[in-house]
């Protein structure tokens, strides 16, 4: 309750707003002039109006006082772009069915998610897709990339790493105020360009290790999925590439956990050194 004000026993009205109720109480009962000019950055009732445990008594209200600019800032939603292959497209479809919906419960932190999943997306098509998105949307606060799986086995590993680093540097340069995140390429038990499943999944680990370090040393972050392994058949559909409902739930759980952590501390992150 640090920095919060607790108001109890205030008579309630239908469709009332906590902030307006508190200001009216401060003005009429506490005799504070110009109470309407007081700014609260957060206010809410502790109990729901229809909660049977209340037994007819008024709910208590918690309000946090702040400066006017803090109030304005708290009301502005920030965007998160998640750009990637059909893995992202299917994750979005699964997330839309959950109770948290496609924003993964981040609306309470003033963030909304824009999912951009394209089936068959390869690395060379990633940057043009981000540029296209930039034409129609405001720059995001956070940009997460999930791409490269469709290049494994088709592009030599060293060449793929060089292409990925080059693209990262272009994104890093053109999005100077955006926090960048790497979503680990998922393992598979079926690969389009090779029948050697083990070697392809080793290549995935190497790419993920390389990209995770690249993002972190540039003040970014990465999201890993340790529960998802290529030999866990129950986490994949029959094609051996895309995730089952359970697999998508695990992926979304890791997305949500990491993003809640990142969004909570994003305002304190270090400024990039150019």
C-alpha cells in the first residue's frame, strides 16, 4: 500500500467511476478545495460490487496520487510487434481463444500486441515485411522476431548467421528507440531440406545461441521454450513442424511470462549507446 490512499465507507452509485467518487468525497467530506485538480495515476475498488462477501457494505477504494504527466503517460498504450512465420500466425489464433486474448494480459500494463505471422516466411523476406508494417503502424515499443526456421538446411549455417546479423543491424539502426527481442526457433521432428533430424535441430540450437547473444549485447532480450523438444510428439501436429494446442499453450506461456517481465521494467532499461 506504499504511496497509496485508502478510502472506505463511501456510498456507491451505479456506473460510478472510482476517481470521480474519490474526488467528490475529498471535496464534500474533507472540505478540500480544487479537489478536481488532483491527479491519480491509478484507482480501483478492492471488491466487486456484486461480491456476496461484502454483505451490503460499500467497497474500499485504493488511489495512487501522481503528477499530471504521469496520468497522461499511464493512459497511452504502447505497442508490441511480434513478426514471424506460421508459428506466430498459429500462436495468435490460439491466443485469441484464451481468457487473456491476443494481448496476453498486457493491457493492464498499457501494452497491446500486433501479431504478424506469415506462412513460409524466410529470412530474406523478414525485413521487407517489417518495412511494410512500418508504413501503416506507429513504431513499436517492443519488436520480437521469430524467423529462420524455414532457412535451416536450405542455407549454409555460416551464411545464415551472416545474413541474420546484417538484418539485425539494419533493424537496430532503423528502430533506435525500440526494444528488440529474439524468439527462439523451434525444434522439429520433420525438416523440409533434410532427413537428418538430429543435425538440423543442432543447427537450430547454434542459431538460437548466436542470435540470443547478439540481441542481449545490444540491450535486447530473448524468449526460449525449454519445454518444447523435437522428440515430444504430443507437442506437434502430424507435419512435425507446427505446434499442437498443448504446444501452442506452452509457447504462449513463455511469451507471456517474458513479456510481463520485460514490460514491467521496460521504463528502466538502459538507453542504447549509438
